[in-house]
């Protein structure tokens, strides 16, 4: 069986409250925050991007477990905001953690589920024996055009999961995917900001694909919501994951530990992965975790995960790197002007 060997997260300390954004565009703060269930979102520093966030998340993962970087045979980085249109982020990450040159590397794109697609790839490589360990990373400095609905939630952050077969802290028993050509969200070459298809985002996009993947894996495994202690769903806002959980039969208590979007915002490729990390931060041996990501365009990856006693063993040091809750504490709140500068919406003249 393959599983998670270690994991790490990175979230920038800068935040902007949603009400600060509504002041600029004349929106009603209570309507926006109440409708989305998001009250603040993370903002990258001036020198932070998807690559630096991916590096920090991977380094935090390696702080928790003693792994020879030369044994990391693959690095895959999923993102919607790779720093270069043509230049792989994964090579930068591999170099920074000492995994080069004996590794395979690639950048993944599938909207918000590119990171979980990387997990599936690493699972296959590790299970076949082609690699010992593989890093699957979801990292984004999510884009949202000024005054667009996306601007209220598009955040920054990432998570890195090292996948392998040597004493995993959590086994991945099964995974499956549900995919169709549903154009609910896109960004053409050369455009700074993505566009979305409004009514396609909810029912034909998010809900159809997550429900499809979940029901498929339940049919394959013979399991249901009551067989899991926790569940994590992609978090574009706080309303969607709570609604899909209820539709599928999961309780509020099952999704509460991983529901970080109200304070964090939507980290796109990092969203469901950070939710899984937050759940692993409090999980104990024997706990079962269900995860379903979603990526516009559109598809969902579902995972059946079981925590092992290795999470409480001597080789895994949870406190050697900050957990999600710790990273969410003590934020530095900024106003819209500073936020716009950090996001490159305004540029200082030299």
C-alpha cells in the first residue's frame, strides 16, 4: 500500500478582510461575507509566488521526517499561477530541497485539483516501484480581477505531500476521478485574470463532479459517510463544502477540522490539500479521512485515507513544522492599497 510519508503547509501571514474589499467596490459587506462564509483571505508578500510557497511547504514536510532528498524521485507542482508560462516550477522546488538531478519533474494544471492529480501520479509511480518517494504539491497565489466575485476569496497558500511506501503516516486505500468537459472557469493565454461561467460554477460544475466522484468511490469500496471520521471537500467558499457534505450524508462535525476557508480564503490548488493537512494535524491512528477535490473545467478526485500508528511514532515529528492552525494565527492585516500592490494590481513607478 502507498500513502502519505509526511506533509507540510505554508500560508503567508498577510491577510485582508473581505469587508476591506467591499468598501472599495461599494458592496454590502454583510451580504458578501454571509453569502460566501469567508471573512478574510491570505495575501502573498511582495516576494512570494507559487514557487516560493511550494518550496516552503515542501521544506516543512521534510522537517517532520528525516528523508534523504536523493530518494525523492519525483516532484510535481500543481498550480493555476505558475510564475512562468514556459519554465517548470517543479525544477525550482526540486533544486531547493536537494532532490535534483536524479528526479522526474513536471508542472500540473487542472484548476483547483492539480495538486490532488499530482498525488495520484506519485501513488502510481511509488506503487510500481519506479520511485521511492514523490512530492505532490498544490500551490497558488490565486487570481481574481478587481471588483470580480473571485476577488473576495482568491487567496495564497500551498501544501506538499510526500507519497511513498515506507511506513506511511496515512494509507491511501483508494482513489478515483470524475471528469467532464464543463467550461465553468477559464483563463486564456495572455489574460491576467480568469473568467467564470456564473451559473455553471455550482450545479453543473462543483456539485455534479464532487458528487460523481464520491458516489463512484463508494460504489467501488462499499463504504459510506458513516465509515469515516473526517471529510474534506474543495473549498471555493464556506457554503459549497458544507452543502455538498450534507447532500452526501456527512455531518458538520466530520468536515469542521478541515474547513479553513473562512479565515484563509480559496487557495485554489492548495485548497483541499490544506484542508487535509489541517485534519491530519489533529488525527490519531485508525482515523478514516475522506477527501474530494474539485477543479473547474471540470473534474474531481476522491480519496479513501486511513491514518496509521506511524503518525504517533518517533520517526514523524508533527511539531517540527507549523500546523495549519498555527499558520492561521497572528495574521498581519492590510488595507486594499497594500493588498493591490502585493497582488500586482498596481505597480510602483521606478
